C-alpha cells in the first residue's frame, strides 16, 4: 500500500516595499513680541510629553538661534501642533516635510 502525501503549496506574495509615512518638523521662529514664558507655556500645553525644563530650553534656543525644532513626527500630527501654536500667536516656520 502506497501512501501519498500532498503538501500544500504556498504562493508567495511578491515582496512589497514598505512606504514610510511622511515625517515633518515643527519649528518655532524668534520674534520681537512673544515672551519666553509665553513660548514655554504654549509648548507645554500643546506638544505631548513636553517637560517644563525642555520647554524653557527650547524658548531660549528660539531666542538665541532664531528658531528651534519643537516636534518631529507624523505629518498629520505636525499640522495639528503647528496650527495650534499659530493660534496661540507664535511665529512659525512652514512645516518641513522629510
């Protein structure tokens, strides 16, 4: 008696290239009317995970360098944070997409 076993054949899907979601940078610019305290408070209120120390460090960097990247990540979230910071009166660079 012969036993025949059939093994299932698997059709392999062609390798698909993973598409990376666009990443974006949110950048605050220096101006002559927003105070360190206002910039710091806005960052604390809007950017998730922002600490008080980091918000002050970023406010100082904005003043000394003329700008600071305050958030980097998903484009959709970047647009939301950018819009919220603009609504608080901060001077913002256009969103940089990578």
